[in-house]
C-alpha cells in the first residue's frame, strides 16, 4: 500500500503548499511514484502549484518530474446511504484510486478545521505540520503561560491529531509519525528562537511528535510558485550557478527529507 503523507496545519501562511510541493517533487526525482491531493477546495494552492508546473513545462518544451495530481471525484448526493458523509466518500475514493499506482500519496490540508482535513489526518502514516517559528503559531499546538515557560494544555489541533491516532489504533493501523517542521526560521531574534526550541522540546515529549528544521524565509520560494518550480529544478531550466541562498535552501530540503525518515527513501540529491 502507498505510504500516506499528510501536510496539515490549521493556520494559514505556514508554508504547507511549499513543503508539499518540494517533498513530492524530491520523492519523484528519487524515482518514487507520488500522487497528490489538495483538500483546500476553495484556495487550492497546492493544486495550482502543480498546474503551474504543467503549464511551464508545456511552454518551455520541458519534462520535469513531479507528482501526479488528482482532484477529489464528484459523488451524487442522492447515492448516499443514511449516515454517510459525502466528503468521507470523496476522499476515500480518491485514495483508493491512487494507492495501486503510487508509492506515496501526499495530501495537502487547508489552513482551517474541515471534515476532509479531519479524515485525512486519520489516514496519515506520516503527518508533517509546518510551523512558523513564533509563539503566535505555537498556539496551534498548545496553550502556554505569559512567559512561554509552562504548557497549560493542548490546542484543538493537537486534540484532533490525538483523535486521529485513537481511530488508527482502533483500526489496528500503525501509529502516526508526527513531525513538526520549524519553518521560516530567521537569523534575527535568537532569544525567541531559543525559547521556541525549548517549548517545542517540552511539548514534543508530552504529546508525541518529532521536530525537524524547515525552510528559512527566502525570496526564491515566492519566485518559484508562478512557474510551478522547486529548488531541484533550477539546473534543469538553465541556472548553471546557484547562488549561496539557493544552495543553502537545497540543503534545507535535503535535511527535511532525511528528517522525515520515509520508508525506502535514501536522499541522493
């Protein structure tokens, strides 16, 4: 069966779609078959990222490896049995279609609590939660005191992950490997960065996740999206010499893929 990677965070602007596209493309470049789903049915940032890639390749006459993107299938509401949820059926149908054809299925969730997101979390073999490196976003995981020293309790998102874990346990499935990715790390405000690190370490032991370094704040990510490109495509489109920032960003991606520790994956880029 395909290994399911869910990229989830109930706050927008944490870089979920950037992480999704870079992880999916890195896996395809390493020879894996990757299917992609975007559960943000309104904004579809991940879906548009993949579409931008296809359009760029057509214009430039290129073939760049990348995920195979699928829309959720439509289901006739009149066909539902009593108690069935149409979103549950649409997601399960999409996953059932993708599983035989792919090694990995990557599901990008919306930056809000939805039924689709809730169900997707229960399907996750690996859950990746990008988190901006600030206590505003830390609140997604847990409530803390005013000095950021004491954890007062889990947030609604952490409780949702807990519920997803319980559902998987009841179904006899293996536990979710939950990785919180510290995104948009900056060189400034070292005191805040240190406090965030300590708070995440304390919380990780309490509610059961691993932490991994993500991407620093870089202009290159905003420039890549309109063309559907990733850091790994730059040389293929004629960029002969990467600048220092781009080289550092590639290393961040390499470190992230290693930290995810996905089955059968040996980083070779």
